[in-house]
């Protein structure tokens, strides 16, 4: 799930969505894996930032496209739109802030909401707007009545002579 301006790779890649309340360390987690630095200063993420993170496994290299989302509601941006096609997620919370832990079920519910997709009936379409010519309508009805009163031939073969 590379973004249009990101290079695709020839090894397995996955969209990883990182969510949680503001200030729980989502960006710090990504930076720590990207560069090894540990950011102590808090600056809220606005919208989402996507970073490719490569890992080495016993089966080879893999890449996670980490979608580091805004935790604060006012910077949330598309929020649910960021979860589309997500294949895995990390829900972050701060062990020193009880409220961020209490909000974990809410983040989990938001993440799991899209897989319950199912097909439903098509919505009823509005009827087309048409103008009816009442004079033409009456003429068609009269022609139909005349045709309905015409006698049918007794023998089908007479119609083809």
C-alpha cells in the first residue's frame, strides 16, 4: 500500500495503522525505528504521516508502510479514511495516563468497523421527471381502444394470404 510518490518494493509489504490518543508515543515509536532517535518533545501530528519501515525476518525482508495518525480529535483529518485497506494496526496508550488506556476499546472498535461490510439492496431511484402531453395521451388511448375492438380472423391462415 505504497503512496503514489513512494517506491514500491519487490518483497512483502503491509499497511500498518498506528492509532491511539494524542501524546501516547505514536510518532516517537516510528522515529525510533526509522532513525534510532528518541524524541522527548511532544508535537501533535496533523492528519497522518506515512513512513516505510523495513524489518528483517527469518523468511526475508518485509516492509510496513506505517500510517502514523493524529491522536488528537482536532487534528484527526480523515480518521476512518486512513484505516481503509489497513492490514495490521498498533493501538498505543500511555502507561502513566489511565484515560489513554480506557480509550483502547474505542480505538479497537473504530479499526474493526470496516470489515463488517456486506451487500444490501440497491437504493430506490427517484422516478425520472417527464412531461406528459395530455392531447397525445388521449389520442394514443383512442387508437388503442379502436385496435382492441377490431375482430380477430377466424382462421390464422387467412392472415397470411
